[in-house]
């Protein structure tokens, strides 16, 4: 902290090298870590200090100890923690963030899954976008699945569950309104077919796309909720686990493994891997992308 009195926060500030950190923020870091798996190393602790500072300003508090009291008192802790987590998560995303993943999905994985389900009377595909931020990944998946319902997935029911920790992101996702930055990798074909122009430069996702997706708040570290996410054919958890430490990552990945159907696939962000975290999944390489496969019962590779 920059203040002479360590427990007084004058304004949100970046911690500079050599500066001492108010111990209250290390305690708040532990609360945040236990709640959602996000752990800020000392060199990134300014992100947490700034987030707390924004909440304290909104609440009219100047003393970090008072904020700590609010975060720990039985009557206020759950609600305040939720507000704080909304300040701390990083939601960088865009539509069509990884075209190679979409190509792998449409050219290889969907034909394989469709083949596995050929004898099922009700054809259903369940996809989970875990850590969906403001919805761009989920809508990308939905539009591509709609394209497939004109061919390979004709007559199939497509269900996309899109979840995030951040309440504000979930609300933005439900609205489905995007500007140039989010749409920078979206082709004119998709823009024309699946969006409606909205006041000026923004585009809104059309109802037929929204219809495929259910958005909700879900904390990936909440074991009791994770147990109820079974029966997925595909799980996308891209650019989320980078914020977790090893044990938090492993716990979530074990849930994903048990939540996937046999023969299902799990996608991470392009710079992420399961190296040293899980040896039950089989790594599968595609041009420009990779995915993790839960061996099917028929494959004999269990
Ligand atoms: C960088 S965004 C990734 C968005 C999208 N998946 C993508 O790759 O474009 C990371 C998201 O993970 C979410 N997140 C972080 N910790 C989480 C947790 N414990 N449970 C659920 N979501 C979490 C954040 O709220 C944020 O929206």
C-alpha cells in the first residue's frame, strides 16, 4: 500500500516494487482463492487491491479493515464476496476466437459423435461453455451448430450451457449485443445470417441462436454444482484455468472428465494444456488445435 497507515486505503493504486503490502489484502486473497480458485501472486496483487478499492469506493469505505469486516461478517460475506469476484475476473474474449477449434469440431469431432449416436432414437448434442464470459464463445458455438443442423445434425436437439462466475458477464451474455472489437473475426456471412443491426454499429444475436443457449452463473470451484453438470458431449473451458493454481485446476479437470460422456471432447485455450494435470484424457491433435478425448466404451482404450 502507498499509505503511511497500512490499513487506510486512500484510492486504488498499483503496488510498486519494494512497497509493503497491507496484510489485509493477503487475507482477502485467501478468501478469494478458497471461493473461486483465483490466486493472485504478490506481483499481481495490485489487481486484487484495485478491485477491493473499487468496491470500497462504491461502499464509501476508506479503511481496508472495515472492508475485511464486511467480507467476513456472517450477514454480509456471501453478497460482498460475489460483488468482489465480479470486480476481479478478467473476461477478455471475442467471437470466433479460434477458427482451428471450430474446424476440428465441424470436420472431425461432430461426424465422429454423430456416428457414435447413430442408433439413438433421440439425437441430442450437449455442449458446455465453462467460463463463457460475455457470451462470445457460446454464440460462436451456437451459430456453427445451426450451420450443422442444415446437414449432419439435421433433426438434432442442440443444447448449449454457458456458465460464468461473473454475474455482470452473464447478464451481458444474455443480451447478445456486440461491437466491432468482439466481432473482429466474424465473417460477413455469419454477421448477415445470425445478427440484426442495432442502433449504429452494434449487432445483436438473433433469437434462433439465443434459443440454443442457457446462460447461468456457476463457480467452477463449487463441487456441489459441478456434480450436476453431467452428460456433456463437448466441454469448452478456454482461457479460464490459467487463473487457477495446480490443485484448483486438477479439481476442475476431474469434474470435467466425469461430466463428459464417453467419446466426448474437452477443449482448452490455445496456449493451455493438461500436462502433468490429468492422464485420463487422450490428447488429440488437429491442424492448429488440440483437444482432449474421453475414450469411448467401444474404443477399448479406457
Ligand atoms: C478470459 S475469460 C475466457 C472467456 C472465453 N472462454 C474465451 O476463451 O474467450 C475467463 C473467464 O473465466 C471466468 N472465471 C474465472 N474463474 C471462474 C470460476 N471459478 N468459475 C467460473 N468462471 C470463472 C471469468 O469470470 C472470465 O469470464
